[in-house]
C-alpha cells in the first residue's frame, strides 16, 4: 500500500467521516485501537490510539478524581526519617 492515498469525506448523518482502506487498518493494527486526531498547521494527523495515558492526561485524570490525600500528612511517621539519617 502506498504511503499516500486519497481519502474521500463522506456524510454520516449530521457528521462527516472518512473511509480508510481495510488494508491500511490491518497494516497499522487499528481494528480495535481507534484513532487520535491532531490538528496541525499543515493538516490533520491521525495516529493509532493507545491505552497508555500521557503525563499530562494522567495529571488531569488525577485532578478530576478529587481523591483525599490527607493520609499522606502522616507519612513522616512511617520510618522514612530514620532511613534519611543513615
């Protein structure tokens, strides 16, 4: 399969979509992974979606979780200060 090929924009209800040849989907292993789109100055970059979060996404997910971290205030009594003195 060539590295560049034409893609048509199609109508899907009120949305628009693109058709990607099945050979490309198989070659890139996109069957279940899905895609991530990034708008760039020179066009649209589509990449295979991974389940791994970036550092920024991880920090954002942690901030939205609103977890209670007050137990960490008592971490100084867990013996770590003894290790630092050695």
